[in-house]
């Protein structure tokens, strides 16, 4: 396999050498394989770059990497599109691993900024989990030169510098403190109110819940790569459902969940989890980075970590999960119900958690655009 990859890498570099004969333009290319559509972070960054530097061309390339044979062939074709734009750009911004950036021999003048798609440093990822159950094969990662050629890596706080340097295989001096553009939107009172109005417009039962002082519980479970947790989710819903609560389920995009709306339960796929945080009276999470956005909004939290020991064995964390998470760690549904029934939360711990892991909460899109445009 590594021999085949080496041949493929050599072929790509041969083609890429021809692309590098083209002139470099005043262009910044944003590349993601997280989705087929531009992320909120990319759209906000693009708008700010164009505001600061109207003559700079900004190109967004978004295509999700899927594992079916047809999808892989399609993605290989997309790699050639990426190669053209990388070769003719001054700067490339990534929010995930990009094959074309890492495996190819880049111009010395090319600047690559990795902003990653999740804030904070919670569960270990990237080069930190090579060879582990949820990580990549070390030989494959080496052959694909995973996470190479970065000029800067964005991290949301000093507590994230060492973990991100480890995850991306770079020196700590390359890690820059800064938040993702979505933080500007998250902290905007105008956007908050507009979003709440849209949510209440779609879900009258949520508006009525607020009017009649019912608690809105937003549950955002993490995707498990090798495990279906539908039964555990169903058990939780059955346990915590009550007349004085509405539960909003925000599943991970990769998660297959056969749970339908019913009285007191909404399985939402219209709004983002971040948007639903605005109306939450309490957030139930487990190992998702959404905890950082929830902490920024000072939301009460508890953690339904029924498989914590198993998860730690297969992936683990950068922090001390049981000590550092800003809320009760619940191993079963009865413990979650107790937390919700008492409804007593340490919001000071939530604020401290937010401050430790997300240091910048104002003007972050402008600051990131400044970094991207540096020496442009």
C-alpha cells in the first residue's frame, strides 16, 4: 500500500510541477473536506478578506471526502482542481487535512494557515492518535505526509497550544492564538435575537416552552466511529422526558439515528447546534467540542458519559475529563435526571472553562483576516 501511495504521490508532484509554472496571483484559497458547502467560518473569513483587500481574489473549495469507490474517484479529480488553485495562490487556508497541501512539494513562498474546524482542545485528534482505534494507521499517515507544510496553526487559547502542536506535528512557535470567525456571530446580540426569532418561528412548541417556563434541553451527542449509540440516546430521552421540559436532539452529521419527533422531543436538522445553544436552558454533551461554544454563552451543562472508560481507551483527551469539564459527569440516565431535577449548576466553572480555552471573543474574524493577508 505504501508503495502504491509513493507512486501516486510522485505522479501528483509531476503534474504539480507543471501547475507551478503558472504565475502566482493575488489570490487566497480556502479548502475544506468537511462538507460540500462552504462553512460559516470560511464565508465570514472570505467577506472580511474582501473588505480589507478588495483586489484579492478569494476562492473557496469545499468537497466532502467520502469512502465509496465513486466518491473517491470524484475526489481525486477534485485534488487536481485544488492543485491548480494552490499553485496559483499566495496563501491557502485549511480547516481540515488536505492531501494536496501535505503530500506535494510547495513553493517556499506559499503560506498555509490551518484553522481547524473545532475550537478548544478536548478529545485527541490528528497525529496525537496515530495507531489508536479512532486514529489513522501510522504507516498510512507517514506515506500521506499527514499535516505537513503548515506555516501557522490557529488555536483558541494558550491551553490549546501544546495539544495542537502535537496534533499537527509542528513546533509551538507556529501555533497562533485566535478564535474561529463563528465566535463573532455567536457573541453578537443582534444575530442571537434574529436566530431565536427564526427558531421560534419554526418550532412554536419551543416558543411556548419559554412562555410557560418549561426547560429547553439541548442534547448534542458525539459521533462514535465504531459504535451505534441509538439505544443509549433512546434510554436518555425516555428517562428525562417530562411535561416541564422539551428536549432538542442535535446529532452529529455522520450519526445515523432512528429517533423521530414526538411530544416533548424535537430532532432538529434545520438549525446548527451553535444556533440551538441560544435557546438552551441546559446543554447535555459528552465528548463534543460544542462544549466550548456552550461555555462562551455561559450555558449550564452536564455530560452523559455512559461509555467514558471505553472512550478514553480508544481516543482519550488532552485535558483531565472528570476534573476539568464544567459540569456533572453522569455515567447513567438516572444521574442525568437527578442533575436536571435539581437544576443547580456552577456557572463560575463554566466561565472559567470558557476563558481558559477561548481567549479571544471580539473582532476575531478581522484578526484572522489580518493573519491570512500578512505579507500578501
